[in-house]
């Protein structure tokens, strides 16, 4: 049997190992935050924002950002029905109400028209999640937010390397959040980042991130408010710093893999890959194929076909409103339909041309 093709795995070199080893050997006492501060400063500079706070996850970054903005009971947050649970969990934990709207059939991200229709007097924010490296239509969402006095927030967990009209994903809204999970283009194993250029919001989140202890508070072990514990470790930050120093190479390889898939699938007009409009650079975290309805391909047949060829495959995200903790909204037609005829493709950095050809062979066979 052919060797197994994983759907993803990280790219770790001696650079990251060296930094992590240094952090493990020397990063204690007065040096216990050295790599954290270096990583945060470098990440903010890379993104073109004023402030960055490392976190244990993207979920934690969203949770603290929303809490700092005063999101709570009675507030409604609009987001796409097609997302991972991590995007909506902080909304629910804060007692606010998520409002799921349909996705654009091309970008698989928030449909601005559906967003506009969903606004009520209780709407407080729009959460723009950049799915699989694809980008939301930020100009239109920004206009909608501004005209309705709403906050525009970015979940860029899957979009490091993506750019919208020259601006990095995550740098456009009032705050952005990133994931450094082991599957991501830049990884710290587990981890995330909160970013903003709003100094007041930064101070609020910085306080919340340290159990509610403000950095100007000189009294030992004295929290000024009830905060959170979503910190990243110094060792994780050391790995992240090494990854960030290689970010251009990491992103370029992801984009190259998507381009190779696109080339190998040229002429296959009954399926679509991640789009890249003229005003967008797609960071290409996770290539996806969505088959036309007429092909009659199902998620289950795709999974079986990949398994038979010893290839890992990830399903497209289920609609959040289909999950047991929420009420079904089948009127979000694209969010409910697309996952049934789509599949994530292997895309780790060391994926070979021969392995991609094996993947594409399976996809083509599924159309027959």
C-alpha cells in the first residue's frame, strides 16, 4: 500500500529547536518573559499593528477582546454559520447571543448582504472569520459596521499570510486574533495572539490577560478586576519567534501548494478551490475542493475514497447551527449545502509533487 499522506503537520527546524532549548535552559526568573516579549513585538511589527498579546489560544484572544469591549447579556454578535466552534464559544460564554448568517458561495466567508439583513437594535459587533485563508469582504463589512455603529472584529486564526488590499488579515478590525495550533502555518503547538492598534483596548486586554492585574498596579498580588488566565509559555513563544522569522518561507510554500493543486486540477470545471480575487493575497492555510452539485459527490464518498488510498482528509466545517447546542437554521443554504460536497486537502510544507498527484487522482476519480 502507498505510504500515508497526512493532511497537515508543522515545519520545525533547528532554529525553533534552538530557541526552545534556550528558553527551557535559561528562560526562568527574570528571563521568564523574554521570548514572550520578543515574539509579541515581532508579531505586531510583522502585522503592522501597534500591540500584540500572546495567548494560549485564538479562542482566549477572542474571549478577552470581547470581554474588554463590554460584550455581555443582551448583545448580539453576527458571524458566519460556517465556522469552527472556537469562534462562537466566547460569545456564548460571555452571555451574548450569536446570530448565524449565510456564507458567500465563492469565498465561503460572511455574506455582507446577509449581515446587513441580520442587524437589530441589539447587534453590537460583526465577527469576520477568514475561513481557510480566504478573506471576508472587509471594505463592505467595514461600511456596514460604521453606518450602524457596530464593532468589526477579525478572527484570523486561519489567515496568517493573507492580505486584503495590502493590509494583513487581523490588522483591519478593532482587534484581530490568531491561532498557532499545531495544524497552522505558524505554530507554537498550542497558542494564539490578540492584536490591536487601539491603545485603550490593548490596556484593557493586557489587564484581563494577567488575572485582572493592571501593569501600573504596584501592590503585589492585587487584581484590580476579575480577569483571565490565557497566557502563552515562554517556551511556546520561543518556538513562535523562530517560526515568525521564517514566516515568508512558510506562507510562500503554502501558496505554492495551492498553486500546484490548481494547476493539476486545471480543466476540472466541476470543482472549485480557494479563491484569490485581485485585491486579495490568500495565505492558503488549507486548500479545499468544493464540487458542483451536479456531480453528486458527497462528503462520505470523498472520505471513503481518500481512506482507500491511505490519504488523510478533513471535512469542511459543519454549519454551527447544525450542532446540538444551537437551533437549526437550514435557511442558511450555502452553509448547510457546501460541506456536503467539499473536502480539505493535505497541505503540509513538505508535501511532495507525487503526493499531490495522488490526491488529485482521487479527486478526479470521484467525478466519474
